C-alpha cells in the first residue's frame, strides 16, 4: 500500500533525480564552454575541401606566398594536378616556380641552418600542419599578425606569441594594431585585456576579401594534410549504404524463415 510517507519518499527520490540531471546538464554546458575556451577561441575557418575552385586558389596563394620558406615535402605536383582538376601544363606554368618537374615533391632550396639563423627558427614543413594544429588555428594565425615594434619583424601574433614568421601577407591585409582595454582587478592592479584589432594601414584587399584569401589557403593546407579525405568520406557513405541494404535483405530473409515457426 502506498502510504503518505512512502509517497513523499518517492517524490523526494524523483526530485533528487531531477536535481542530479539538471546539475549534470549544467555541468555539461559549463564543460563545453570550458572546452571552447581551451581551444583558444579561434575563429572558425569554415573551409570546404570539396570546393575545387577554392583549392585551386589556395594552391596559387600557397605557391606565391608560402612556398618560398615552407616545404610541403609529402606532396607531389602530379598528385595536385589530378586532385585539383588541372592539366600537367597548367601545374607546370602556374605552380612550379623553381624549374622542378611534375614528379617532384614540394621541397624548398633554403638551407635549414641558414633559415634558423635568419628567422631565429626554421620554417616548419607544412604538409601535415592542418592535422597537427587544426584549420581554425591556421585561419586565426594568418589573421592575427599585429604591429609590435619590439619584434625583429615589426609584427607579433596573438595566436603564436613572438612568432618568428614575418607577416608575409601584409600587403594584402594591411597592418593592424592590437587593441587592449584596462580591466581593474579586485586588488586594484590594472590588467590589459585584448579586445580586437583595428586596421592601421589598409591593404590591397578588403577585410572580407582577405578572409576569403586566407580561407582558400587554409583549405589547401587542409587538403594536403590528407589528400584522400574526400575519397575516404565518399567511400564511407557507400559502405554505410551497402550495410543498410544488407541489413534490409537479412531482415527480410529472417522474416521469411521464421514466418511459419510461431
Ligand atoms: C619569410 C619566410 C616565411 C614565409 C614566406 C612564410 N612563413 Fe610561415 N613561418 C616562417 C617561420 C620562420 C616560422 C616559424 C615561426 C615560429 O615558430 O615562431 C613559420 C611558421 C609557420 C606556421 C606554424 C605556426 C605554429 O603554430 O607553429 C604556419 C602554420 C605557417 N608558418 C604558415 C605559413 C603560410 C600559410 C604562409 C603563406 C601565406 C607562410 N607561412 C609563409 C616563415 C615564413
């Protein structure tokens, strides 16, 4: 029999359950907020490796602005030709600047020791950089150079503090200043909080066009990080489709076998 006390106990249990669930949900929400803060609050790259036109522009950007310092030694030009829908002649004329061959990989002639002496750090190979850093990081990195006269290159970077890389895209983006606001801490000290960038000298591209330029370049880096990713995804969907079909057939067969048993 359900007495009054039992009922109260039961409803207590229920409200405890509800409270735990709600707390759990809050913790989950806080957890994901923490996760995004831990990710550094990077801007989303929103690139699309299935967009071949964007990859072609990215390859052009990369060869013109990055390949002088960075190798991508796991990438071969003739593979680019196939994946980017370019003819061999187009690749030779537009992407290979150092007199190399189609069968070459994207190496550089700069000596690593020299590079380390010139920049303080050798420029890393970029074949797998999108895999190790993530596309949002790369997108934000290329947008976050700001004027800093204390640095040998005249610029610093909010994503990679004291970056040894010069702002090679400054003619396109222009030069920006980092803006800080003073926040008074409870103990009376004033802390500098970064609030955003303001353009000090405009570049050749509008901010929107610069974003597109960077997105295409990051898209290309994403692609070279795993050239087969499109095929892999396509194949994945086909395999799932096949399994679904197989399931339906197997289920129909089971129905057929068991229909007289019961
Ligand atoms: C003048 C030479 C030079 C050019 C050109 C150049 N870089 Fe760099 N880059 C460097 C150096 C030097 C570093 C090492 C920076 C460091 O670790 O402080 C670097 C580092 C990087 C990194 C790694 C950042 C990290 O988190 O470790 C990325 C990504 C990168 N460059 C992308 C690019 C892209 C994309 C381009 C073309 C738009 C480019 N770079 C053009 C010199 C160059």
